C-alpha cells in the first residue's frame, strides 16, 4: 500500500505538464517556485514513508536474526544435554541419562520452533527488501527530478528576466527613436519646427512691410523733386536748375561771352 501510494505520487508529479501550468500562470516565477516547494514537500513525505517501510523491514530482520540465533542456541543446548545423557548412561546412571535426554528433546523442540519462525519470516523479508529497494530507487528519481526542476526553474527565470530586460531596452530605444514621428522626441521636434516656421513667417512679413515703407519713401522723394522743379520754373530760374546747372558753372569759370567780346 505504501509502495503504491508513493509511486503513484511520483507518476503524478512526473506527468505534470509544466508548460501548460506556466501558460496559465500570471507570474511564471512564482508558479515555478511553488512547484519546487510542492515537489520538495512530496519528497519529504515520500522519505518519511520509505523510512517507515525500511524501519519495519529492519524489525523483521532483527526478529529473524533473533530466531536464527535462538535456533542455534537451542541446538547447542540440545547437543550438550544429549552428550550429558550419554555420559550418565555410560556409567549406568539411566535415571540421569533419561533426564538429560528429556532436556535435549525440549531444546530440540524450541530449536525447531525458532527455525520455523525464521523460515516463515524469510519470504516476507525478501518481499519487503525488494519493495524497499524499489522505493529507494523511486525516491532517488524524485530527488533527481527535483534537481532538474530546480535547474529548469532557474533557467526559465533567467530567460524571463532577460526577455523583460530586452523588452525594456526596446521600449526605451523606441521612445527616443528620432526617425519615429510618433515618439516623444519626434512630436517635440515637430512642435519646434512649427515654431520655427511661424517665426520665419513673421520675419518674412516684417521684411515685406519694410520694403513697402522704403518704396513709399522713394515715391515721396520723387514727388518732392517734381514739386521743387515746378516752383523753380514758375520763378524763372528753373530752366537751368537741373540741366543747365553745368553751363552756369562753366560761365563762372571764364567762358567767353558776347559782352566780353564787346569789351575786348
């Protein structure tokens, strides 16, 4: 019964679908840790049951050894009593000879009883010894599976942490991807570009307004000159004010005139 329950537990734990359990678990590491704890507890229970079975076997072996020793002891006593009876019979003391023969018979009876006890225990001891050997092998297999499960747990946890770290790095890199218009940097860059375009628009608008002001000033200067020349024409000195200004300068420099010729 003990053997069946222990090996049933071993088979049940061996058939456990780890991948399915991990898929259903919200936290695979906690699930794996719980599996290791459950398996460790199962091994502890199996060890207790196997230890009890071994203890029972050792008690049967002790009883067997005691029966064997009693059979040997009673055999020696029967031999000693028989020899003593032979000594008395040699001397003609038939009463004491019969007495020791009777003691030898009692010893032989007890010897036979002890031998029968020992022989009756031999099949049970052999069967229990085989069961204990199988239980020990099963327990060693469970310990090996626990070691494999622990190593697998550590590997999966390490892989999970690595994958998590890679995802974090990927997310961090993606968040500062300058070429990605949806990233924070991309949106900030687009905002700056809009601001720069707005400033350029303002500058262009201001420049256009300044050119118009200068053109207005040029038109005003030309109109002022026109008005000045018209006033000069009306006063009689406007015929040389612009185009004849050079001739007046030449006259002042000593160019001959009609009046000069008369004086000459």
